[in-house]
């Protein structure tokens, strides 16, 4: 089952630029809305892949932060 997210996009010159609202750092562009959506999917998949690599190497420890 695919997760559902919000694609925010805007026109920048001849390009449509977009981001996945719920996932910081996932941005892309395309000349058409269809191309932008394909590129956003690719960017999201790359982010997930990199995240898995980082998690395997990352160390963890608890930390207290002020409320």
C-alpha cells in the first residue's frame, strides 16, 4: 500500500518546482506536472534508500531536551 502525501508545487520560469509537504528535504522539478510527480517519486525513493543506509551506521543514545 502506498503512503499518501501532499505535493506542494509552484511555477518558477519554465519549470514546476515542488516539495513533499510532510517530508522535509524532498524537492524536485519538472517541465510538466506529470514529470514533476515522477521526479518527486524518484527523490522520495532516493531519500528512503539513503535513510536506510544512515540508520545502519548511526549510533543512538537518549537525550533530554527542554519542553
